[in-house]
C-alpha cells in the first residue's frame, strides 16, 4: 500500500506540473501578446508568484480533500485513476492549444473514478452542483462583467490623455496586473493537487495503513501537511516556467487583439475574481475566468471585436471537460483494478 501511495503522490505532483504549463497562459498571455514582457521573463515571474500564491491558504485544498467524496470509500487506485484521467485530458487540450480547465478536469476525473469504484451514490453530486457547476457559470460571468466595467472606467479616466501617454502608463500597470494574476492563479490551482494528495493520505489512514508513519507526513485533522503545500507550490511554479506557448497564442491573439490597457483590465478583473474564490474555498477555473475577462474587455470596445467563433470553441471545451475527464478516469479505473484489484 505504501508503494501505491507513493505512485499517487508522484502522479499528483506530475498533474500539478502539467497544470502549471497548461495554465501558464492564464497569467501571462496578455502581457506577452501586448509585448510588455518577452515569454521567458514572463514565465519566470509568473512561476515565482505562482509559488507564493500557492502557500497563502488551503481552503480550496480542503474542499477537494473531503468535499466531493468520503475518504473512507476512496482507495488509492481511485485517486490514481482520477489523476491519470485529468492528466490525459490536460495533455490532449494542451496539444491542440485549447484553454480548458485543469480544475474541472481533476474534479470530473475524480467523479468518474469514484463512480467506477463504488457506484453513482458514492460521489457527492450536490457538492459538484454547488462547488463546480454554479461557479462554472458564475465565475466567468462575474469576470466578464468586472472586466467590462473596469475597461469602461479606464477609458473614461484616460479620455483626455494622449494615446502615447496612455500606452506607456498601461504597459507599466500591466506588469502589476500580470503579477496579481499569477499570484491568484497559484492561490487557487495549486491547492487542487494539495487537496488530492491530502485525500490520498486520508484514505491511507482510513484503511489502517498509517502505523509507524511520522506525524508531519500525515494530515492532522483537516490541516494539509506542510510538505504537501511546498511540494505542490514548487511543482506548479516549475510547470508555469515551462511555458505553454500554444495556449498563450490562443488566449493572447485569437480571441481579440489587445492593447496594454486592455490587458491590464482583463488581468485585474481575473485576479480579483480568482482571489475571491480562493478565499471562499471554491475551486474555480482560472482558465475560464481569464478567458471571460478577455472577452469582457473586447466587448467593451464593440461586440464584433471578440472573435466569437474562437470563443465558442473554447466554451465547447469547457462543457466537454467534465464528462471527458470522467470517462478517461473511468477507463483508467477499470485498467488499474485489473492490476491492483482494489
């Protein structure tokens, strides 16, 4: 059982790393596409701030650890199958440059693995509705509206200034907003892997296998172990530094063509939305939020400024993520049961 637990922890760290480079664009797409920072500098700064954002709290991690399934019915193979399903979907969407949600991939995969192991009733569907489906609609909507209002307000403030003055000032402001967005991204996304590792550890303890384990290694009550926090923070930071240029291109150029002032508005709105969700312990999709904010900024100029065909493809990916990751995890669970039998 210890070796299986190690496999689960390694898989969770790999997922966190993939999450980092898959979602690197969330924090830096606009700042790169507007030419404020080169890609290498942007990913370095984003990675560092992802790390510090990740260690600021564990509210989202606690939701993942116990909010969707009882640790007593979740085996190590269930967690491993969920991670395999989520990683597979992330890699598929990354390969095609589609900014899908790593958060929803993980939760959908967990649902698929739990159902495959213990049946439909074993998963907490009410929590899925409250913690995932409602935020799935609410967080992008809030981001869209906030970005729209921020952009309108900025245009009103700078209406009497020279365009060159606005351009220089907004480039400086966008550095700040990109840092805010990277920090917010770490505060929400890294905690999902923390939660899945904590769930695996709780399952390990519930199975009576924790005898002889040091206290620092295991959760104490609902507290996420410090080593889990640091490991996940480091993994997502390193993953972010690895880049994700395909998705940066989709988000930074294919939805709308943005100027620095628009990038500042989108990143500020996205950061505020995500930080609010992290404080409430809601595992929102940072991808959904920043995409919606970019659309909101574009719509403030004119509705036709948004390339709604590209936006429609992104929304389709949002809808498909939960069922597709669940299906991949279900298949993974079937395969793993043949090898581990539990």
